[in-house]
C-alpha cells in the first residue's frame, strides 16, 4: 500500500507543477492535497504548528507572486488595467487554443489586443505591453517553481 500512497502524493505534487504550465489547474491546492494525503495515509503528527505556518506563508506567496508578476510586467511597459485583464484571460485560454506555445502567446496576445482595442495605444506600444506581460509571467513562473520546490522539499524533510 505504501507504493499506492506515495504514488498519489507524488501525483498531486506533479499536478501542482503542471499548474505552472496550465494555469487553469489549481496547482497550489494540489500541493496542499499532497500534504493532506500524507496525513491521512500515515500521520499528521510531523506537521507541527511551525510547519503549517511556514507552508501557509509559502502558499500565500504563490498567489501574491502570481498576481504581482503579471501586474508588474504589464505596468512596467505602460499597460492599462485592460492589458492586465487581457493578459490574464490569454493566460487561461492560450494553452488550450494553441497547445504548448499558448502559455507564452496567450498572455501576449491578450495584453496586445486589450491595449489596441480598449487602451487605444499604437501597435508598437501595445507590442511592448504584450512583451511586458510575457516577461512578468515568465519571471513569476520561475519564482513560483522555486517556492513550490521549497514547499515540497520542506515537506519531504519533515515527513521522511
């Protein structure tokens, strides 16, 4: 049964990392699911108050990074709120419309079109905002990978 239990725990962590590529997946929730599965299958005893607080802070930081990285990338290039919304919508829709490349093209196209149509910016300015959206997304993704690795690493340290 240990193989089955650990397979489910590891699978939940892998889905959490897949959530970085497919933002429609609630990656952070799958990290927590892995912790809960461990507790249900083995014991919650290793999860001290300190562990829970550290993981909660790291979990909250995933959401903060997700929000502010996109905001920073778009705003730094002079984008409007419409570009932020366009980028977010593109990020959610892009991977499904254009598999693999949609994770990059989606936020770019969303921010670019939002600035052209709603922000009424020139194509070159809208292009810059689109690039800022992609850079913000990529920077945020790198930070989220590190945070998730720390969360899983700390879990393994405590559990094993």
